[in-house]
C-alpha cells in the first residue's frame, strides 16, 4: 500500500474509477507551503491547463486535497494516467490529514508535479476539468472558502467546433484486431489516425493511444460521466448531445495533431 495526495481531478472518486484506481480509504489533507496552479498544458489545446502544485515556502499557503490509501498495483495506473516522466514527475511530500478539531501529524505521501517543458503559466483550466476538480472537492468536504475560490477561477474559453468531416477519398476500414497491428494508429468515434509524425510533445501518447480505440476513454473523462458508459452505447448510438460534442471536439484535435487514415468499425468490439 502507498499514500497518494490528489489535489486536482484525482480528488474525484469518479475520476479515479475511470482510471481504474480504487482507493482503500480516503481522507481530507492539507499540504502547507505550496499553492495550486493550472499551468500544466494539456496534450490537446482545447483542454487548456491541468492541475499542478508549486512550493512557495510560505507557511500561509495551502493546497487542500484528498489523501488516498492505494493498493500497490494502483501505482502503475496513476503513473500512466499522469504521463509520469513525460508530463508529470512523481515526488515525495508530507501532508497533514485534516479533521475538524484534531491537530494531526504530517504523513509521507507521493504526488505528481508538472515537468518543466509542460509548464505554461498562461494556461487556464477547461470548464470540464474544473467541474471535476470541484466535484471531488465537494465530495471530500474540503474547506468551503477553498471551494469557493476554485469555483471563481477563470476557465479556458473554447470556440464551438463544426461537425467533423473525414477527408475525401477512399480509406480502409479497421476493427480492433487490424488496428492493433498498427502501433502508431489510434481510433476515435469511427475515425482512425496515424500518430507516427506527431510533434515531440505527443511522444508519450504514441504508446498510450496507439493500437486502441479511445472513444470510451474520453467519454469516461467527461464531467457528466457516470463511468458506466459502454461500447454498446457507442455501437448503438446511445450518446447524448454533450457526449457527441465532446467527441467531435476531440476528432478535430486528433485531426490537427495526427493524420487521418481510415474508418473504424465497432461491430467486433
């Protein structure tokens, strides 16, 4: 078992569940001498910036979050979700579990901080991401003033995207088996993209997205997700307007970052 301090989207139990992480226990905690930022640039521009913490040395600064007791096998899942060694580094800290009227001693834990090449102080969180952070903070019963400050935080503004249209021409159709034969190909909502010539900042994603359809992955990271979405929902078109718009935005961003190469058939999924 290890202790993990979540301060952003991983305060939310639904967010952790979407990543396959099931804590053994969770409690409120405070990290003194640090401050919360949203300056880790997301891989895709419409998502703005995601959570980070910075050490200030000022004892009046506080990051409020959730201290999770996690089984050992959850570490690999967290490392993957946080792009450990690429977007985030994993560090050791000491946090104070916070219970009303009880002065608790600091305990060791691990957490993740942004890698220098991913830091962009001009970034703002997306509405989706901040909603998940707020949901987790409220679930955990964090300090009300802290939650109110989070709720007032400005968000990244995104212009509406038109309906995605695949490029003209004859393109092959892939399924789960044939897609897996191409480690640099990834699929999303019926389209297949080649990541082979992606920019260096996306190098990590070649291994994370490659050879897989990512539609369900993205659906389970929407702020309205119940984490119960299924491949059957995708096959039978049981998606609401918010889900369709979210996937449409990602189709445009995939097409911006990668090369469209074909269609994806969900019948075998």
